[in-house]
C-alpha cells in the first residue's frame, strides 16, 4: 500500500482539537493508505497518553522532542572546515533575508550527514568560529538589540533546527505536513533527502499565530520578539518554497501564503466540511426567553477566549437574557 508520513507539530495524537480531529478522520477514512506519524512536541509530553485510539493503518509513531539535550561534546572537524561552514551559514541567512529560499537545499546538505565534514552541535553553537560568524551576521542583519541577547536568541531558535537536521527521518512515498513551522521544515528536509513529494495542508497560518503569541508575551523583550518572529516567518517560507502542493481552508489564507513566497499554481482551497448526519439527531432545547451564544474552541490563549468573555460582558449589559457558553477541551 502507499505509505505517507504525516508530520504534526503540537497536536495529534497527544492533543485534542480541530487539527487533531481532522488528522484522525483523514487517516481513518483513507484506510487503503499506510501512515507513519511523525509528531513534534516539547519534552514535557514524553510519556503522556494518546488522546485518540490510533487506526490500524498507522504503522508507527515517531517523536521529535524539541527541548531535549542538544549538546554533543565530541567533534572531529578542523578549524578551517568550521570557518568555511560558518561562511556558508552567514551567506545562507543573508540570502534568506533577500528571499532566496532555494539556498536551503545547499545549507541542509552541508549541515546534514551528506556534508563532507562531521560537524557537531558543539561546533555549531560553542566554537570560537560560531561566535565570530554570528557577530558578522549580527552586524549584517540586526542593530536593534545587544549582541548577547542576539546570540542567545539565535541559539534558542536554531538549536531545534540543527538537531532535526540529523534526526533519522522515516522513509515514505510522500510527506504530508499539517502545518508549516517545524513540521514543514522537517517535510522539506525529507523531500530533499528522499526525492519524494511534499504536500502541505495549512489550517491556520502558523507564522501569524506565533507572531500573535510573541507580541503578547511578557517573557521576551521587544527587540528579541522581532528575531523570533523573523525566524518563524522564515520557516514558513521554506515550507512554501519546497511544498509540491499547498492546501488551505479559504481564500484569505491563500492570499497570505502567496504573499509569503507560495506559488499560487501550487495552492488549492478545500474548506472544512461538517458531517450533517452526525448532528441531525440533536434536539433543540427550549430555553424560554434565553438567548444562547456559544463558541466551540480549545480553551487556550491562541484562540483568544478572553475577547469572547469581554464581548459577553458588553452584550449582557444590553441583553440580560443572553447566556454564554465556552465549549471545548482545556488541555
């Protein structure tokens, strides 16, 4: 049977919600296709139970933990090789800033096992050459924050990418990413490694969701926020550049994708459907004079539940017979 590797970040099968339900339904319905799940999560989910009973056509689940130990102490690369490596890394970042995303193929081969030198994460994060190269990059691309903050932000954003580069990606006939971000990044790597199609389904615009979270964060100062935002947008543009097919829910998303380097000829709109039969047996409850207003949503900050609550307060002052319900999981 055909074999698809579905790549999911922060969702199925560990977390419930719209995207997870969509993944589960898709796998169940396409029962003549085998699936490997490659799920990307923080290490805090290690050992937690699945929220879904996996269908029989899921052959295995592989996990990438983004915040595990990143440092490999041993290195056999030479100083001259490290200097050359960081010249390439600086050129890569400058090219990305100029919207030349095709250079991702070149840098991924240099940094992965295909490279001619056995670079370690120690080389890439702690060597004198790495600090010198980052300072060059800092002068080229940023003057809004002090260098040490820039250095630590660079490490925080790039260590997961460097770790993933040498993760043993499962072989499949196709990679299907359910978002951009790290999932799209992994799928682009798999496409280059195995010469297979990469299909991207984007429900929400990942970069904009991360940007909204960062802008309201009290844990990161304003100058560092922009570095994180730029990083997430770069991940998305890499995904758009290397995806063979990009599917989204509505035209507004499509406009944003095309504005961020997606080829419009590769995009397609497939709205989410509603299983009418599933809900046809529900009976309406007589609420008397009450006006019922509800939202069905995961109760997490990105869904902006606070705005619903604030709106409820405003409406209730004018319409006291209104009742408000928030329906959804809180995990």
